């Protein structure tokens, strides 16, 4: 019996997390973004019927968590794009992961952008803002991934 792609993806995500952890140095952030964009593209292409390799949604979530910890406001766009690729991705990549820079900063950034995509993020933020607590969320991520 062969291992299916999702078993391999789970192992790949575990290996990635063990190698890099949830908090990465600034020098690794471009590679994290590239990984998230690549997996987002695979997932989007698969759901559009033009791709043959689904995205690794567990890896997408880990990359989004790394970007959340880094706190760069523009990463909200990458995380949003990842979330909207499929039902699986939107269930795996938490909306809170768009808020690494904070609710006020992300709201101001998206308002200034004024794009349709930014308006979608603002709608998500409206749902998340009242219950969002970055310290509690960081503790949740640490507990989920057993980070130190």
C-alpha cells in the first residue's frame, strides 16, 4: 500500500516546522513567502482544474503562522489569498493569521489599498476583531505546534 500525497504533505509540514519553527529570522521571510505563494498556486490551480498537485494546506498554515509572528502588514494579502483558494485552505489557515501586524494596522493598510481584495479582508477583520487577542492567539499557536 503506497502512501498518499496527504500523508507525505503531513510529513513535509512536520519536517518544515521542525527545521524552521514558528518564529523565523527576518532573512528567511522571503523563502517563507515563496513557499506560501507556491502552495497557494498549487491549491488554486487544482481547484480550477488546471493543476495536478494540490497545495499542502498544513504547510500553508505554518507559513502563515510564521508571517503572523513576523508582523509585516502586507502579508495579510498573502494569507488572504491562501485562505480563499479552497474550502480546505480556508478551514486550515485561520483568519487571525491575517492580523500579524494588529487589527488597527491591518485595517488602516487595507483601507488605504482600497482594492476589492482589501475590502474582502476588511470584511473578515470585522468578524474577527472583537474576539482577537494576539497574546492568546500566540499561545494557541504555540500549544498547537508545541513550540518553545
